[in-house]
C-alpha cells in the first residue's frame, strides 16, 4: 500500500488530472489495494486565495470578489471537463457551496478590516478542499472507485494557525479511523494536503509546502510501504536547474541528505516531509507525473554508494548576514545566550552561525523583524548587516569519512570571496556564504568538479 501525493502542477487542469487518474489506476492494478491520494491545491490557487484575503482585509471588496469568482469559474470548468451526469451536478454544487462560504468570509473581512491567522487558515485551506473533491469525483467517473475525505477529520494539529504542528498520536488514530476503512472497502481515499484541524475542530494549515508533510503523515499513520511525491520534475537533482544547465538526477540518497538539501533550498521536497518517514523508516520516492515511467529519486535510511563523493548542491538566495561584535564576548559566558535570546524574542530563525573570539556572524532569510533584532543587539554589541548574500551548500554522507572532500570544496572556490564557511557537527554538509552575484559561478565550479 502506497501514499501518492500530487502537487499543484499535477492537478492544475483537466489534462493534468487525467494523467493523475492513469497513475492511480496503474498503481491500483499493480498493488491491488489503495493507494491513498493526497493532493495540493490547483497550481496558483493558494497564492490567489491569500491575495483575496489581503484585499478583503484592506477593504477592497471590488478587488477580492472578482478574484474569487475567477477561481470559482476555473474549478467549475475543470469539474465539468472531468465528470459527467448526475455526479457532475453534485460536484459543481459542492464547489459552489465552498465559494459561497468564501464570498461570505470576504465580505466580513472587508467590514472588519482585519485578517486573523485563524481566518486566514479557513481561506487558504479552500484550495485543497476544492481540488481533493474534484480529484475524487474524477477518479470515480473514470472507473476508479474513490471517496473524498475531509482532511480536517484526519490531521489533528495544535492551534498555531498558518503553521500548525500535527499532534502525532491523535493524527495517527484519526488516520487509522478514517483512511483505512476506505481502503478496506476497496476505494481510493482522496484528501487535501496542507490542511488539518485543531482538537477543537478549527481549520488549520501546516504552512507553505505542507502538502508533502501531509502525505508523510498519512504514510506514517497507515504504515504505508512507500510515500510517493508526484511533481513536475524527474526527482531531486544534483543542483538547481535554473543555475546549472544539465544537473544530474540523484537516483538514491539518505533521509539525512535529503533533509539537508531540502533545508538549504532544494525546492522539490519540503523539509518536514522527511520527519514522519524517518521515524517509521518509510521510503520516499519523488516522481514526475509527466513521465510516469521514470524511476525518480528514492530516499531511504541509507545513502547509495556513489563515485561523485557528493550527493548534491543546494542554495538559498536573498540571505542577510548579521555580524555581532563585542570585546565583552572575550572569555565571557552568557554572551551567546543573550545574542540568541534576541532572535528568539523576535521569532527570527537563524540558518548558519560562525564565531570567533569577539564576534558572532549569523545568516537569516526572514527580514520581517530584522530592524528590531538589530536594535536589541545594539544594546550590548556592535552590529552590521550585509544584504544580497547567498548560501551554497554541498551535501553528502561521504563528507563524514573523507575529510579531503571538504578541502576540495573550499579549494575549488579559491577565487570566490567567501564571507562564512561552516561544517555542521553531522559532517554531512559544508556550507559557504557568498555574495549573491557570485552564486551562479560558484555553483558551476563545484558542479563541474564533482558531477561533470
């Protein structure tokens, strides 16, 4: 039994959903049971919903309502292209009901001129609630018996709206109670990713990219043998294809390597996806819904032996470096605690840290509270900020056992000015900070050295 998650581009239009149907049909014919299907919102819908909420909260009702009507037309047209007869009327009615609810919320927000996190979750969740209804109906109409499952009955979270954390024990119990009976009855359960509900029943979301996380939670909860992430690329690649013209497909890598690559910018996989799979040792496979016969990338507990010695490269752009300097730091305890308490107070995540006798340098990619962070740090240290920087990360389990690889990475970049260099305690990655303008050249040099 497998869990199959289809991203926004895999449910973007009737043609994409028809490909999804054939993938599910083939899996069902091969396995004889399931699969469980998790879908994202149709491509672009979540962004549109957030824009609608923002417009409504600003009182721009004449902007928000037409946008919602445009989304309604798109979903209804897709439903009519995929489902015929009485089932079409039922599906269109359910879509209309959801958009009527959205219109009511939009009008209320325009009056209140305020969008709370809880209300934003209700709006953002509609994309997945809509796409999952359409996919379930389309599967059944195509002869693949399916049943729509409201994800809010299956994923139980805390009340941290817009970035809720699933409650593992409660979610496992809910998944066993909702997903497994559908599979045991010979049908395909279809639910939206990204969406859950608090223990009080309020709609919540797992944050952007949370549909992958939902798929992993479902896989862990029902003890799937594999979690498949169907997207619009062949799998995880050795480098960003926007920078490297011909990156290599990574056939197999470890959970730890995948997590490092995802955290440092590989967009194929949401970092949190790895966690439930690691805990239950469930393989994750990334596949291309446009090329269903491809082998994709397999992520397992252990990495595969490889001659390249590195697994892949990842990068983050729009990074800011914060340098904190103070002579009081020399041979003093408590200084680092004060520094990081400031970042914690203003809920700003630090990606990378380097220290010397009298200075600390950190990188952040969330600038929302940076001015307040700098002001607070300036009370006990000198602070400087450098924008338009980037992180470049070389990842591979072999870094732990072959220290010369790290030396090669730095040596290849000898002509590139590096701001910071770090190798984590796991010795699974070596990361450098450099000017964003130097990133393409640096990545090209590393890729040529290790993957050409």
